[in-house]
C-alpha cells in the first residue's frame, strides 16, 4: 500500500469488522484458534488487495469470501482432521434442554462437508440471502439451494425425531 490514507482505511475496516469476521470464521471452523488463523490470513489477503478494491464497502464481502476459500482449502488439505482439543465443551452440565440441543446441533453442523457448512452458516447464522451466499461462495443460487437442502437433510437424519424442533429453534428452516 503506497498511500497512508489507504492503510488507515484498512485498519479502520479491520478494527470495526473483526468481531463479525471472527464469528463467521468460528462458525465455519468450530475452533477458536483456527478461527483466529482464518481471520488473520483473510485480513492479510484483504490488505494485499486493498488498493484493487473498487469500493472499500466491498471489503467485508471480499474478506468473508477469503475466509470461506481458506477454510475450504484447509479442509481439503485435511488440516482440520488431526486430533485437537475442543473448546465447545461446557464446564458444567447444560442447564436446559435448549442448550443441550444447540450443542448437539452445533456438533452435527461441524460434521458437514465444508461447502455445505459454509452455505448453512451464511444463510442461517449470518442471515444472508441466497444471492449473497452464492456471491460469497462463488457459485450459482441453485448450488446454494442444493447445498443447503443437502445439509439440512443430513442434519435431520443425524438428529433424528427431534430434528425439526431443534432446527426451528436455531432458525434453520427451509
């Protein structure tokens, strides 16, 4: 970056949106350390491309796409398949059935293939439209629909009889 103005604009963007980007990365990775790494690597990519962005308002979409692509690349390289400590185990028993159901759903969501997980996270956790999700995943709207549909079928099959109730509470309805 040649221009200090550009550099300060990037720092402002990264500071303002770090929390949302981290939340998205965590939902994809399911691990705090990996989420930190995803955000860091994606912000680095955004910084390098900052001067090429036609509109800095598109920086968040660019960074989310970078997070998704890096996550999928890591998944393909099996970087996430090694045994690692989990950070989602509650220290004490869940107080309600809802908390247990959310943990159960989260555990099953983490088992989905990366593209399906990304589509579900973008649609239901980040509340993006099918078109916005397709743009971030660099695919067609039809692909988003099929990825989400396949993911929801797998979740329903894994969650059993309570699937619809659990998924409804999580806001995951087609």
